[in-house]
C-alpha cells in the first residue's frame, strides 16, 4: 500500500502486507467455502458458510469498501444464514452426519467445476497479470461516499429494488400459505421474509 | 495490490459454489452454494470498482443491489423449498423428477417421491 | 338422303344406341331391348341402302377436317367403295342377327344391358373401321373393338376361363397393335397423309421409301386382330365368352378387320415381295396348324374358333397372291356361314347341356330335338367344307384359283413361290376342313346313347336367326358372277382344275373321317364320359356358362377330352396330343414372355421390398433410435441438466476465447 506507484516496483515475489493479509484471509475463506459444499453435516455447512461470508467481508475491508463489508456482515451473516438455518430445521434436516448429502452427480459436478476453475483462472491471470490496484488516496467505499453516490446517481434503481423486495415478500407469503389454512408455516415464513425485508432499510443508514 | 488476488479468489469461490450447486442433494445446501457464487461475483464487483476508481461507484452500488436481490432470492427460494417439502415430504433435488420421460412414455404424475400429507410438515413447523 | 348422310348414320346409330343403353340400362330396363335391337336393325337397313346406292360404281370419298392436328392432318373421311359397302352390309346384318339372338340367349342375364350396349358399341366401331378413309380414325375404331372384345369375352367373369381369356385377348391383340401403330406412323410419314386414298396414290407413284418395314409392322397388328400365327392363341380361348359374342366378334367383325385393312392397303403390301412372302407363310402355317388343332378340340366352339383361324388364313392367303376380291368374297361368305355355325352351336349347347363333343357323341336324338339347328348347321358345315353349291365353295375356289393363277406366274409382281405356298396349304387345309367339319357333324348329331335330357325349348328368336343366316349361306356363292364389278373386276368364278381338286380333297377328307368314325364309334359305349347336365329351363346363356365352367373339372382340360371314340384321335395319331393344346404355343409364350416378366416382377418386388424399403425404413429408424438415445438424457434431474448446460457453455466460452485471441485458429 505504501509502495511506489511505478509498475516495476510491483511483483509477486515482493508482496505487500495488504497482499499477504488478503491472501491469508482468502485461503481461510476458500477453505470455509470448500467445507461448506463438502461437509456431510448440514448444520455445519451453514455455520461454515458464516465463516466464508465473514471472510469475504474482511476482504471487502481490505479493498477499502467498508460500507459493503458491514452490509455483508449484516445481511448475509445476520439474516441469510439464520434464514437458512430455519429452512434446515423446517425441512427436518438431520442433525449429525448424513451419508447422502451429495447426489450421484458429484463426479460430473467436480469435473465441471474444476474445468471452469481452470479456464477462468487461466483467463483471469492471463488478463490481469500486470494490473495493480492503487489503494492509496481517497477511500473508495466509505459510507459517506457510497451514500452520496447511491442517492445521487442510483436512486431510481434503488427504489425499483425496494419494489422488488416488496414483491419478494408478498411472493414468499403467498407461496407459504396453503389454501386458506396452514397458518403456522405461513406465519413462520413471514417472519423470515420480514427479516429479509428489513435489510435494505438497514442499508440506508 | 495485485488485481489477480481478488480475481482469482472470486473465481475459486465461484467454482466452489458451482460444485455445490451441482453436487449437493439437499435444496437448502444448493441455496447456500448459490450464495457463495453470488458473493464471488460481489467480490469481483468491489475489486474492479476499486481498481477503476469509478466516480459513480457503479461496482459497489451494484454489489448492494446484488445483496438485496440475493436476500429476496433466498426468501423466495426457501419458501419454495418449504412448499416442496410440504407437498413431497422431501427436499432432495434428485428425487424431484417429474419432468423425466418414463420409458412407457406415459404421464409421470404420481411417480417420484411419495406424496406426503402436508400435516407432517406442519407438525414439524 | 344422300349416300354420305346414310353412310355417316351407319356407324353413328349403334353408337348412339350404345350410349343410350349405358345411360338407361339400369334405370329403364324396358328400353334396353329396343335400344339394342332397333339401332342395329336400322343400321343393317342403312348399310344395305349404302350398298345399293354405291352399286359397285366409283368410290365415294368425303372428308372434313375439324381442326389442324400438327404436321400430318387427320381427317374425318368416308371412303365407300364396293369392299366397304359389302362388308358394311355383312357387319350390319350379322350384328342385327346377334342382337336379336341375344335377346333370347341372354334373356335372364343380369348384365344384359351393358352387354347389349357393348355389342352396339362394338358394331359401331367395326363400321367405323369399314367406312373410314383415314388411318387414324380407323385406329380409333380398331382400338375400341379391342376394348369391347375384352369386356365381351369376359362377360362371364365369374368363371376363371373367361377372366383369363379376356385378359389374353386384350394383351395379345395389344401386342400386335404396338407395331401396328408404328406402322401407321411410318406409313403416314412416308406418304405425308393419313388418308388411304392419298397413301395409295403415293404408292402408285412409287413414293414409299420403306414398304417392307411398313408392311411388316402393319402385319403385326393384322396378325393380332385377325388371329394369325403366331398371335392367334387368343381366339380359341376367347370362346369362353357368350356364343353370340363369338359369332359377332370372332366370325364376322373383329377378326375381319385385319383382313379388311390388308385389302384396303394391299398396294402397300404388294410393293414389297418380302412382305407378301411373309404374309403367305403366315397364312399357310395358320391354315394347316389350325386345321390340325380343330380336329383335336373337344369343345364345339373351340372347333369353330380354330376353323375361323383357318378361314382367315385363306383370306390372307388370297391377299398374299394379290387378289383382294377373292379375299373379301371369302370374308363375306365366311361371315355368313360362321355366324350361323356359332349361333347354331349356341342352340346345340343349350339343348345338349354341354359344350363337349365327347359328351354329345354319347347322346341320342339331339338332331331330332333341334331340327332347325340340325338343318342349318349341317348346311353351314357343308359350306365350311366347300361342298358345292353352297357359299363357301365359290369363295374358296376363288381363293384357290387366285393362288393357282399366281403360282403359274401370271399375277403381276407376285413371286411364284407365294402362289405355290398358298395353293398347296390351301388344298391341304381343304382336306382338314372337311375332316373336322365332318367330325363335328358326326359327333354332335349322330351320337348314340341315352336320350338327350330335355333342357326346354329354345327361344323362337334364336331359331329364327339361324334361318335368316341360312339364306346367304346357301345363296351368297351364286352372287359370285355379279361381284367383280364391286371389287377389282377380276373374275371370281371357280376354275375347273382347282374346283375339281378342292372338292375332291374335301370329299376325301369327309369320307376318311366318316370311316374313322365308323371304326371308333363302337368304342363310345364302352368308354362312358360324364355328360354335364344343366338345370332344365335355364336360360341358354346360363347353360353355356355352366358348361364352360364344368368342362375342365369333367374332362381334365379346356380344349381336349380323353375320348377314345374320337375319330380325330385316330386320324391325327400321335399328333393329337399336341394338336389339342394348339401345338404348345401357349407354353412357348409362357416360357418366352410370361416367365421372364414374372421373374422381372419378382426382381422388382424384391428390390422394392428389400432395397428401397430399407432406405425408407432406415430413414424412419435412425431418428427413432436417435430419439430414444436423446430421451435417455431426460432424467428429470435438474442438476444433471444444469451440469450439462454449464459444461456446454464452458466449452463454448473456451472456443470463443481461443478464436478471439487467435491462439486456436
């Protein structure tokens, strides 16, 4: 971060502290994500997802996008994962190891995922081999900056998004109702949807 | 900071999510994997926004929108999963095969997961 | 009425009668008989008027051209000379007799309306052939006759024999018609016109380039229609048709068309000595072969059929020696007595309940039961055997005289060999004719055995028609001295030498047959043969149909019968077996044409079923298998779909990147 802006000064063999931190957190995030998609304990998968999402929040911070980072923590870690846990419980997901967590499609999925990873890594590395992010200067993602931008330039999409969220709320309610009766699950889902609906409100602050 | 770091991390996270979507049996685990993929994209958006120093901060704004949409998606998705679970008694994706063509070419209704009474799901709730 | 109007009405009336018969036959059964008989009778009367009006004078030639038809014009032309006028009278009279006879013969037949209409149409077509002066119009009548004969021969289509015979008649005559058509085109192309007068004028100027080719091509059609070797085999089989049809088609009209055509176009044939030789050889083979075959037939009508073939051979022999007067004279007398013979045979078959001579020879009293038929048929047989003073004698002697004339080289442009061929075969045939006529008479009327069962009286019209035809049979020969003015002017009086030889030979033939019969008739009682009994009071047509149908199961074949009492068997000796089946010509045709065609059909069928269909089936099977394979991919598992989708888009992305960067291309 403190290094000179000249390209020659950059190099993989002389990582800066930010880079080292980013790398370490990234490894932790990736490991958590891998455990999330491979573990046989469904509840553990949700918990490891928390770790992965939190790691991403840290990465946002390292990229100076602090507002996004806190929103990430609030929405994902705070509500989405909780919602997922509720979902797991409502569908009577087994506690403990379930041997059939992966479908028979696993090997094909692995091949596709590895091939995609290989291709994308090759493309990305090939494209951004000599590109550096200049993290010095004004903070890019402070709440003030982003709030100004959001309500100056993005206000119309923002309001459209709130309508979308309302529609999602109504949709979730309609889906979870069942033909006039069955109030208990509908009420439960409503609480979840309400939680989702609160998210943008929190963002605005 | 080297741009390759966030970019490669995003790629790997995305492919991890991809694997999860394709390999997981439980629908809720699939939804988790979808969240991973969305977050990988968000990471990319933020990194490129920072790199480009965009005055409009389009990347970060879009990230916010993505997060909101992801929240809506998870709400609707969970509602659907619950509904399926209530109707079918299972949220295993590879048992929901009503779209498959039977060898006899006949209608596929009534096949697949045994239709379970809703009361069971309600009792769980 | 002018001669032209009358002559136009002659073919037109039966045609209109036929159309009306076809239209009204079903709806108004009461009109069918008048519609069949009256136009034909009127036509006969008008034909007589035409003949009287023509009176042997110069030919009347009228033509009208409706529309231009390309390079060579086609005219609706009338050409009426002595030949046309007299043959027109013959056709009209015989057709009228046949129509009247049929009202009795087919009185209960459900298909009588269409039958009568077809006979009228047939008569109309024949009269068109006779009166027209244009070869294309002649061809129309010629082909209409072919199709009518197909329908009429197949009248009893419930029987296998009739179905086969009608098909055979149609196919064999068509086989001859193909070269005939080419011959007409070649002739018209050479002469530049379809008008017969124009063609003959061109021939007289020596303007014909390929006379031999044209003559031989035309001979093909003539051989088919006039039942000459080697296309004669349809005629004996065609006896599966009703007897009046046999009388009309196979004695007086259709087979006469070929002879008449050659007579009309004789200069074309005479322009080529080779054609005359072929014609003479054809006629000679036909005459002798048919005489032998007639001697071996068991079906009375088949005897008469072979006799017709032989007499047509006489006519073509006369044409080969260049004397069309004698040929047409014989055509006239033969038309009269052969029609009488056929109609008489119809009466005999009804009275005897069978068409088998072997069965008749074991019945007594047939002559007493049908005195009209007995006397008229006896006289007609005498005429057939050329015994003076009946009609056949004069005409046959005219033919033999002409042949002798040519044999001595006195005829202009006719090779002597042709004359000798016709003369010798003619004399030989006279012997055979007398023999088979005697055999027929002896077997049919002099049978010994149980009394004939009573099959009811014949309708009066049938016997009346026999007497009508009896008159020309007896008297037509006496007209010989008056006829030359109608024809080419050559004398038709019998010459002394040929008369003595011909009559003597005929007498010898008759006596030898009688002796053989005396020798064999004693065996008849010892070798009983089942006579076919028919329900009493059945209509004559029905009786004949049953007789035809039961001949093969009763006697083991349609032609012959294993009868040791047959004088023909004694006379022919080892030849009998071959003569009974027409000297195996059908077998030869079967080997030459039928089997190759069947084999080819089998091959085509195989190719179609196994080769072509394989492609067709393959075109269906490949997509089906492909579909089955693709259907297996429809597992219903969303993850599988998604995996395949992502893998595919990955491949596409890689390809796109490679192409865009130029690394892969």
